[in-house]
């Protein structure tokens, strides 16, 4: 493959989905999708509860640090909770990030893990209409994670174009 | 407007489309498949591992792929390399949306460079998924390929070559000052 850019304009079938007769209106599609999601809510909630309970057991025992197991359980909750419990999803994302940073440093912090797990339980049991409290919990978790540096540095700022020589 | 930030009069017809979902979490597969059932897609193929996904792609037409970025050892990235580099036209152009769970900065960079159309970070919403789908259909972004990248053109606004440079693409000089597509006009 050469350094030369080659451009293609393929005609794909997916490009026709907006022009084809029939189909469903956007509102209807969204409503149907939400209804379809409801069918999985009970089993998803059950699976999430099991994972949070496992995390609580890990924190209670405080055996040898097992970052992989904590990351896997948090990752499972993150995967499932997204469409049903976005705040819980964000809390599990925060726990994944904490473990990721601790692993990179070769450290472990049970207190930081424990506060995440108890926050996940809190968010799991919280009723709707408590957005302020939810945000406070998530802000608190972000502060805990921020104690440890991100092992992957941010992208360098884009350099300004070199002015043409006069 | 609505949860998908799309015009209310817009209709989407996925009845004849085949969508492949690749995720090693069975429940995630079910959830994502249900969303697209709601959107009207009848042919939803769910796949829990990357090798099976390759075989599916080699045996039938797929119009869109949702790929989870949680596969170990960067398997999802290698899959993208295979799809974009080693498969024939039109399969190599199949639109891909990456779904990411825990998004490290390194993963976000890789997702940007792997030749996917979009990366959607969890928590996902039905509105975001429908919006991205409509975008792919509406924008019909050209594909570009060279030694280091193969995938949809990542330049959203084509103002020709970057200032102070001669440009790297043959079309840079001709396409100067092309209007940016309206983002909400899908």
C-alpha cells in the first residue's frame, strides 16, 4: 500500500434506509425500541445486582488485591447498566478507571474501591428524581479517581501551521 | 426534534437491512439487538466472538456492524484491520460503529484510527444509536485508504490542505472551501 491517498465512494444499501418507502417514523422507532428494552429490564437488573453483590463480597474480604476480578465485575455492570441505569453505568466506569490507574502504578487502594462499590449499591437502590444527589455521588467518585494520574497522557495540542517564508 | 435529535418527519426503513452485533457479553447482545428490533430491523445477527463474526461476513451480506471494544488483546482492533484491509469490495466498506465501555484515552485513539464510522461510549441511549445510524445513511462519507489508514474520511470539513502545507490528497486543491454538511439535517 502506497502513501498516496485513494478515495472511494461506494454505494451501500444502508445509505438507502432514509429514502425507502415504508419504514417507521423516528418517534415511533424510539418508542418501539424503549418497549423492546423493557423486556430485558428485570433480567438485566438481576444480573447487575449479582455483580454488585460480588463486588461487595470482594471488598468485605479484602484478600490479596485482584484488580482483574474487580475490573471484570465493574465492566460487566458498565456493559449492562447503560440503557437502564446511566448513573450506575457511570459509577462502574469510574471504578474501571480507578483500577486501570492503580494497575498502571502497581498500587492498590481498598478504601477507594470500597467507596465506589458502596456508591454503586446506593445508585442501584436510588429512586428517580434524585438527580442532585446522583451528581454529588458521581462528582465524589471522580475526585477519588483523580488522586491517581492517568497513565495515558493527553494528545499534544495541534501545532500552528508554519508561516510561509517571505 | 426528539431523543435522536432528528427531524420528526424522517422515516427509517431497516426492513431489508442486516445488522451484525459483535459482543462477548450475551446480555449486551440481547439488549442491542432489541433496540434495533424496535427500529424495525428484522435481520439481526448476534455474534459472541470475532472468528465467528469473520465467517458470517464471508458468507453473507451485512449492511452495518456494531462492534464492542471490550474484546481482549485488542481483538476488536485487529478485526477492524482485517475488515478494512483484507476483505474485498464491498465488504471492506461496511460501516462500523464501535461501542466502548471503559474508554481509556488509548482506546479512544485506537477507535479513532481503526476505520470505524463512530465510537459510541456507554451509557448509550436509543436516541444516540438512531442518530448515528441516520448520520451514516445521510452523510455517505467517502472512504479513503493509504498505507496508514483505511476507513471513512475523518475530515468533517474539507477546506483543502491544512494552511502552510501542500496537502497530501489529490483532491485537496479542487475541493477547497467545500461547505461543511449540516449536522442536524439528516
